C-alpha cells in the first residue's frame, strides 16, 4: 500500500520498543508467512494519569512528543525533533491541538512563549492546571498524510474532522476539471451530500484553511481547487 511507503521512521520510547518486540515474537510464531508493518500514522495511544485517574487518547505522534517530557520540566521544539525523528511540520500539527485546544481546560501542554507561531527554540511544558471536566477525553489528531487520506475514508478510520476533510476533498476532486470553487459553493454542496452530520460554516472554513496549509487544496483569488501535486 502506497501510504506505508510514506511512513516516517520514528524514535520509539523504551516501553513501546519492549511491547513491540513482544508482539513481533508472538506474530512470527502465529503467522510465520505474514509480514508485519507498523503504521504509526494510523495509531493511537491511551495514556493513564495515575494521580488524576484520567485517561487521555492521543495520536501516536502526539504520544511521542509527550514522552519527550518524561523526567523533564520542559523541552524545546528542536529537542522534540531530535528525540522523535519527526519533522518540524508534523510536530507543529501535532502540538497545535495539544497546546491551543478550543476548550483550554483540555490543553495538555503549554508553550513558551504563548503565541501561535512556532520556532525551534520554543519550550513545551506540561499544563499542570489541566481541567477537562471528565476522566476521559481525546486530543484532536493531526491531519492524515496525503497518500493515505482516501484509504482512511474507505476504511472508516477517521475522526469527525477527517470526515469533513474527506467530504470536501471528494467534492473538489470530482469538480477539478471545472476549476476552483468558492467557499459558498462548497458549503452549499457539502450540506447537500449525505454525510453523517451538517457542520457549521465556521467549522468548514477552519478545515479548508487546514487543507490548504497541508497541501491538499490550492487557494487562489476566491476559489479552492483540488491539488494535483
């Protein structure tokens, strides 16, 4: 599968390497004719905070970032890159929902300085005042890589945000021969499709901006167009 070729070779924490080794042994004995591939961009990790008795569901890359704070008060973006093997863009996409949660009580981390822009020298620390109002919650995952986005849709392995992303991409991919489409056209035609729910205009605009930033779409003048790159 093409999306596996795009998988990043990450640096795994010792506890994950140990579990992975145990499963490799089990898999080789149980299915000797099969090849096992780890697809980290599809993976999630459930973290349990003992003191607060709280469970937090993270994307695997977000867990790698969090693990860099083990035994430390803070880490820089540069240190996270060195410690995880992830590139700066992926790290920033993972950090945004961890630091700038729409509900700040669910912000798992804090960034110094506390601004939206990211630089290699920025420091990341645990948010000690986190108060999600629940013993279980999920951190919004980063957007999927471009090569696996349609496979995600086929397999149903998508979050609420990704369902809308996929819906928008399908609409614009079908109409790519007719040029770009305006925001109004996208809203009207998306809500006419048979999706699970009807997102707000603000929600659609946020995801359009995200799709442009990550190279799925191209925006020029007042129109969005499916990227063929």
